[in-house]
C-alpha cells in the first residue's frame, strides 16, 4: 500500500501521521505520533492500530533540532514499520498573497515561503524546517505545502482590506485569516452530518492554544477574526488578539521597548497567560481557584461572544454555531459559558449533551443549532497531498 506522511512541525515538537492510500484515493490512518521535547527531553511516541508502537526517550544532544527529530522519525518508520512514503504533506501557516491552494515545494517555492516568516514567527520557520531538510536529504520525494491561509482566499474585498493606503494592499498587507485547514475539514464534516446546516449561515469557533472564528456560508469562508498575522482576533494562550495599534506605539515610544521586544511579548506573554499570570492552558485555569484565572476565562468567552456578533452581522443572521479544536472539543464549561452569552441570538444548550460531548448540544428551544465537531487538520493535509500526487501536479 502506498503511504503519505503528514508533518506538522513546531518549535520543540514534530507531530506526524501516516496514511495509507487505497483505491479511489481513500485514506486510512495507520500511525499517529510525535517527537516532543526537542533539545531538552526528546521523546518519540506513536500509536498504530490502537496500541503503542513506540515510546522512546533520547538524550538532549541526540535530538537537538527539528530536522534531526524528523530524521529520527523517518528512520523509525523505515526500519521498524517498513514505511517509505510516496509523498509528504506539510502544514504551512502562511501562504501570503502568492498561494491560495496546496502546491508541490521545490527550492524556489521554499524561498518564497521563507519570506513570510516575519508574519508568523512562531510557526513559519518551524513549518519550513522539515521541508528544507527533506529537500536536501530526499530531493526525489514529493513534498506538498498546505496553507492555513488558503481556505480564506476567496473573501470579498471588503473582508480583505485594512483602511490604510492601497499601496500596502498591493504589497500583501491584507487580512488573510488562519486555521483554514481546520475550517475546511469542519465544513466538509458538516456537509456529511448536517447537510441542511452546512448550506446555511454558520460560525465555526476554532478554540485552542491558537484561537479564531470563521463565518461560513454554504461551506465557504466569508470572513474571519484573524487578519494579517496570527496575533489578531480572539485572545489566545499567549497571544492578545485584538489590540489598539496605539498600544504598540506606546510600548515602543514610552516604554522604550524594541520592535523585537514587543514581538516577543505579543507572541509569548499575552493572552490567557498574560491576563491570569498563571498559565496559558485552559485546563490549569479551570482547575484554579485564583480569581485571576476566572477573569482570564471570562475575558476569553466575552471576546468570543463579541466576535460572534461581528460575524453574525457579516452573515446576515445565524443558523449554527460550531465548536472545534482542543478547547472547543474538550472544555464543556467553556462551551456553556459561550452559549450563555449567545442567548441574544436564541442559542441555548442541552447540559447533558454538552457534558457528554455529543455532536449536537443545543437545547430543544434553541433557535440556533449548537454543535461540537472535532477537527482533523492532518486528514485534510493528507487529502490535499493525495489529490496533488494522484493528479500529477
């Protein structure tokens, strides 16, 4: 069986999955794993057929970088699992103005994607590191870049522009939106499990360490809370979301912070972490009795509800609100708080369905369908990769 390797690389971890390609390009998930703690406490873990396939720790110096981690993963897949993929699909956060769909990556494409690193400094360099490594070690192996910005590229100009001189739009300063692979998957699942809802006016809330919301009409992205970078929109684990640009000017001019100091703070020290002073993890905050933890969570849910109002206006009404991603799928208390704040659109919750994590969690009297649909970005990447490889380009 031909296989496709999907790679999602971060700063200290490499998540990977292996999919078997069957007849008609059907995909079967064979292996799911990750190498985390890179450079500190490296550990390779993977599950296959519902059981542990490997759980191995390494000395820090043995796996010091993302490319070394990828090499270790590849070595294990070839030696122990006899897997030699026909292609590798990668999550790449920012496609800039150039890329609106998945592409095969060569040295030229890689150079163009590298230019977008300042727009996603937490993600883009790490997304590209495995691609660069494989281009050097396996130049014959097809690699496909799948973009988090791609799903939103059909936005109307009104949703794409900032109110700044047009010359900057022509240079690529525009609202891109992110988490597109997640939204694309959820839109597809809605078409399967609730086709009538999928054709209507839907807000999907991708709530994780990174968080955003997307307005869907007939399964297509109409608008999103994120813009030029992944800092915009909702407050996140360590990122602030919406912030007055004047705050940035104040920090530089009055507090004497450099641009790099401000960037580091905005990406690493804000959001739930900054508000609570405790943690960026919702699980920690939910378990804490500290009033700062409660405030951070209240702020998070408040901003979700405000953004829902904005996106409802963009849609001209609302038929369904969908939760997804780590927090959206696993935190019933957050779902309850958000839906309570959406009572003004007629949303209500079934407490038992919410606690059980069912697909439909709205109450019988709810005028808006409330749902929880697990996302699967890796499956989306595998589909795009299989389509490109099968189509020959």
